[in-house]
């Protein structure tokens, strides 16, 4: 089957690698344009761009350059709105990591973890002009553990999504399109403001916030810190890794050693 692949983020790469290894012809890869990274703002290509270059594939960073007639277009975490020039060229299929119509939009995994969900799903769906509203071809549920981070769940989604796509591409006609049923809910794009911890929300909510967003911002004994990793032990929050302002990440015990003899004041 002749395919065009569209994607940007890290967790997409293993899926595209499995598709490449399954013998399909990849006509081209579309990804987001390089972005400035780090203090020196060096233009850096996306993980998918790096993967495509390493495999000698044609790469485009401008969707307006699309001029292909593949058998199918595969879109995963691309971050670009598709227009008629793509949608009318071939069936367009997307992997979406939620039990649709729940959690449409840009951050289904982070939102599920933030909300403390214990189950989610990977859906293989048709791409339509309306956001995440297409019919569903396949859907597989999976569990989210109490201490799973966004990275943990992305890895799980990559594995499940790749298996689903390989199976689907063998014979798409075996999987009829099923309309989404129920009232949709929508996710947002998380920002640094969302990392600020409100300790009154309780240990479980704070833990979910940190494992979903990758960091929680607060003060400890007047020091601005990022809490990078936590776990729950009998519903009580344990801090595992922390980063004081202007310093490198460290484990919680090392941070406490610097406060020896002081009472710990969190949030002050």
C-alpha cells in the first residue's frame, strides 16, 4: 500500500517505524517545521523529521506542498489542520488516544492522567474537517496505573497504536466505520500556568497534576521549585525528584539535606 505519513512528536516515531518495516511504500512524510530550542534558540527538526531523514524518506514541513495520491494518509499527533487537498486525496486515518467522543482535542493523554482516569483507549478513526469527529474503525482500551506518567502512557499508546495500524492496513475493508456515540468532551493545550500547585486540592490531585504535566511549580521554605516526580503511597504524596530554581534536578533526600534543621513549609 502506498502511504503518506504525517506526524511530529516522539511517540509517533515507533509507530512509523513499524509501518515502514511492514513493507508498505512510504511516498512522503509531513511534519512540523523546525523550532528554536534551548538558550541559543537553535532551529531543531522534529523527532519525525529526524527519523524520516535517517531513513532516506522525502520530508515536507509545509502542508501546502502536499500533491500526492496515495492509497491512504496516516496522521498521528501532527498538529496541523488538514485541508481539502489532503482530505480529498485518499482515506485519511488517525490514531487518537482516548475513548472517543471523550477527550477530543490536543491533549487527551495529559487530560486523562490529570483527571485521575484509570482507563483510556486508542481509537483508529477517519479524519474529517470537524476536530476528532470522524467514524471509528477500531478501538482498544488500556489501563492507566496510579503512578503512570504522560511518558509511560505515550509509550503504551505507541505500542497499541502500531499494532492496530499494522492489522488495519492488511485489509481495511474488514473494519467498517462506526459513528461516534455520545456527547463529546474537549481537551485544552496545557501551559506553564497549569503547573502551579494548589495544595488545597489534596495529595491525589497534586500527584495527578505532576505526572500529567511533567512538573508542578511551588515554593518550599521560600524557594521556588519544580517538583518533577512523585508517587502515591496509600494515597499520600511522596516527592521523588525536585528542581530548585537555577539548579539541576535532584532527589528529594538531597534537597532536604540542604534544609537540615529547618521545618518544611510547602507552598510558602
